[in-house]
């Protein structure tokens, strides 16, 4: 068994959480934008049914927030900001669609908690941003 420091264990744990939650958002957003399940037409109708003005606009915003935000969370790129966008989408799902009820909205509540935690705490050290800072140098600058 690997002998990892507590810091490394926390970073691995955050990586697993980021990958799992981000993947869920990407898959759901993809289904809205391109996957046909429910597809953008169906999702726009649903957004209209829960009372949003400009339902097509908000449907695209939600789906793009899921895909782009999910990818950025998975990569650990601007995690604190990136987690806010799918967090807003899932907050709407939990409160407006599921009525804020548990256990009816338990999965939405869990994803909301994960996005809030990532927005507050960041993505840890196993992120693309840390990797780029550690190994790369700014364009045009030569390391001595």
C-alpha cells in the first residue's frame, strides 16, 4: 500500500470528488446540448414550464454551465469560480424542481454541497493550474 502523507491523501480525495462531480455535470449538459436526452428543445420546454423568462436563453446558460463548469472542475482550472456555475444550476434543480425536499432531491443536494465546498475550498494541489505553474514558464521567458 502506498505511503501517502495526509496532504497527498487530501489532494487525491479532492481529485476524485472533482472528477466524479465534474463528469456528472458534463454528461448532463452534453445530453441537453447534443445528446438528445432530453435535448435542447425538450430542456427549453422544461425551463419554460418551471417559470423562467426567456427559457431558451436560460436553458443554454444552464447546459453550458454544466459542460464548461464541469470540465473546468474536473481539470482543476479556476475551480473556485468554475464550481459556482454548475452550483447555481443544481441549486435551481434542488430548490425549484425538487422543492428543496429530501430525500426527493438528495442527489441534487449532494452535488450542490460538493460545488459549494469546491467554490469555498478550491480544487487542491492535483490540478492543471498547479501543474502548469510548477512545470511551465511564462511565454517568452527563459529559465536560467
